[in-house]
C-alpha cells in the first residue's frame, strides 16, 4: 500500500515537473518570437513611387520613402519614372529627409511637401510632362543667400520697463513662447489647407545691457512680436495693471 502511494506521489511530481518544463519552454519561445513579431508589425513599406491617371485631375502621384538623403530619394523616384529629369545641386544631395508616405497628390504638391519636410533646407520646383515634354523635370537645391536675404529681417525694439524687473521680463518671455507655439500650430494648419506662404520662425533675443529686444525672422513675424512688445511695455508703465497681471 505504501509502495503504491509512493508510486502515485512520484508520478504526480514527475507530471508537475514535466508541465512546469513545458510552460517554461513555451514562455521562452514567446519571448524569442515577440521581438520578431513586433518588428514585422512596424516594418515600413518598401520605398517606391507610382502614379495613376485621372481625367478630372490628371496624373496623381504617390510615394513611400524610408528616409535618407536627397540622392536616395532621387534613386527611388527614377526607378519608377525613368523619363524624368531630376536635377540636384551638390549641396542639396547631402540633405537628409525623414521617412514619409504620400498618396494621390499632384506633382507640384508632392514637391512642396518634400520641401516642407526638409524644414527649410530645400527648395523644390517641378515642371510636369506634357505633349511636348515626355518626362517631368525636378529642380532641387538649397535656398540661396539672395533668397534668404530678401526674406530674413532684423529689428531692435526698445523696452526699458520690461527690463526693469527680472520677474516681469521672465513672465513676458514665457508668454512669447506660448504665442510662438500657437503661430507654429496655425502655420501647420495653413499648410494642410494648401497655403503657399513660407514660414520662417521669428527669434527674439533680449539684450539686457541695452534694454532692447532683437527680432530676427520674416517681416510678418517681426511685426507681430514688435506689437506684442510695445503692448507689454505700455502695460508695464501702469503700476496698477502690472500688479494685477502679476497676481
């Protein structure tokens, strides 16, 4: 009887040990396979470009790009459109672009979107093919200094009252950061809506020794910040308003 009980106990232990080993093996296999499954799930689509024709809107273009230099972008495009001419300046070839996927866009909008993704590092022009032109023409370059000199401005705005108090100056600069974030958000919305207005962020540099703010950027951004500085300077001149704003 004791021998039979011992045999049953041994069999139970053996079964528990086998089950434990089986569960461990299954867990180990799951841990080994999990990274592979995750990598397969987030793997980007292969780099390629293609177009579809439409009687109403003409040719619409799509492109998958895994990220890399403009030269890599050119190779992907030319693999699909061998009749196109893709002209790149030497300095533009080394500019890196992020990965992207674009669907059913006109050639002009595709070029503008690529320039947008470069964050101002590129200009992209295209001439679409027609009856006398068998392939599209791309012209990709870095912005010229002549172009930048006409776009980037600098202005100094005096604000002695804002510099008179460190807390007032610090609070004002934080408010400027909030305004600039809103401007960036508005610009992104305009880009999505198809606006062609260029964006150059406006920088504000406080010079405490001279008690002036130096503004650098596009004329529109400079004018907006200048009006904000003058309004804040006027408010700082009124002790009652300043005290209320500090609460």
